[in-house]
C-alpha cells in the first residue's frame, strides 16, 4: 500500500451502499421483493424502442437529451429547459451535493431517508446531518430546527423510502418557506407516480427558486436495469448542474427507452392501479397476522415485527421459501422488513409464508 496516495478526507468513512439481495444459495423458484421493482417490467413500447436502439450503437448519443426532456415536459407540463437527465436519480442527487455542498457545509436528511443522501454529502466533503422522524414520517419542525447558516441542501423523499409514508403539499411548502436563504430543498420523487394526481412538487418549484425535485424511470416505468433519472428545478440551479454533468452520461438506448416509456401513460396508470390494489390487500393480510404497517403510498410496505430478532427470523424463513425481502436495519428500522408489492401470485405467496412463520412460533 502506498501511504502517499490518499483519498480526500471523509471518503473512507463512507459505508458502501448495498442493494437488495437477488438470490439465496441452494434455493430455486426465487421471488425477489427486495428492490421495489415493477413486477411487470417496462411497457412494450419501451422494450421496442430499446430494441430499435441497437442499430445506433456505433453513434454517440446527444449531449443535450433534447428529445427526452421534451417528452418529459409534454407529459408533466414542465419547461424542458429546466429538466436535467442523469444515470438514475442518484446521479442528480450526486450533482446537487457536488455543486452546492462542500467542506464546512451541512446536508440535512431524515433518519429513515435514502442512504445516498448521506453518501453523496460525504463524497462532496460536506457534513451529513440526520434529523429524527415522527412515527416514521418526515418531521418538518425537526428539519427546520436542524438548519443553520451552514445548511446547503435538505433532502426529503415524498413518498419516503423505506417507510412509504408521505407529507402534504402544504407541509412541503411550509418547509420550503422556512429554510435559510442559502439552502435548497430537494424533493426525491422516486415513488411519485404511485400517487394518483401527484405533481411531486412541480407547482411549488414554479413558485419558488429554492426547490428541486428528482424523479426516476427505475420504479413504475420498470427500467431499473437501464439507470435513467431526471431532475427539475429553477433554471439557475439546472444550469449549474449541467456544468458538471458528463456530456454523454446517457446512452442512445437509455434515451430512446425512457422517451417511449414516459409517453406510455396508459401503462403507468395500469401499473399504478395494480400496485394500489395488491398493496392494500397485502397490508390487510399481514395486519390480520399481527404484522402492522403504516399506510404506504409507494410500491412496498414496511412490515413491523415485535423485535429485531423476530424480523430477522422471519426474513430467514422467507428466504428458505424462496422469498427475498429487504432488511432495513441500515435505515434504523431493525424490527422491520420492507416488502415490494409484486404481482398477485407473489403477494399471496409472501402473505402465506408469513402466516406459516407466525403460526409456527
């Protein structure tokens, strides 16, 4: 090891992000419910567009993502000039930290918030500041108390992951108004499409100059394997982010598939309806087994067990049955398991297995 070659301070303190498991040794017929993926995959239009893109593999993609930004603008009623596209919404989060936070700055997020907020803040040399939630729901007053002259970014996911809980537009507006003048409120809308009629903060962004939202094609659009996201905000912020964005950060295949996906809103509506139906069914089924969950507005439920030991034992039993869910101790929820809403057969299978586990105790 060369003692003279060292990373920037704080980099080695970052714990590596771990995605949801996808396999169990010695177990076949696996159902993966650990990564909040759309069980139906992408729309046929998106798949066809991806297949057509194979003929352009020798060509560099556009540097301005104009066609995709135009499609996003048309579908969501947004100004395409204020849309930025990235490698998942993770990259937009990283851009924000890189551009607006650094040494001696602070980045605020909630205790059960997405792990990438902390990771991206530390990668930029900033100090991550974690604030408590109230009953697994974003606590505005706690966030505002944590803010000071060093605060540069405040991240909240709405609906939140891994809790599935949500706060109202009025509460988000109160938070935006109460922030210090140098701070940006970032609304992570990865699960926004699962909420009927929800604009994920677009109206608030139109009225203010300190709010940005991030979105993704990885969840309801079923394109997690392609890694495509986007952000929307005031022009002065988007202009800054584009200065650090790599000119070819998205491939032709990503751009074509995402454009076809966002234009197929009939498919989105069908996926939203199927998810809502099975989410309600699974939450009710588990509640009857003595496993409660908060009302979720996303494509998963956070199942609460009596203790961390019970949650771990249930997870081990589910794995033995070929069912992979997500332990969330890293999100400070050791007594919980996050269960993605799969298709009807998967939901019934996981409810049956948890019933077997509870009955065997």
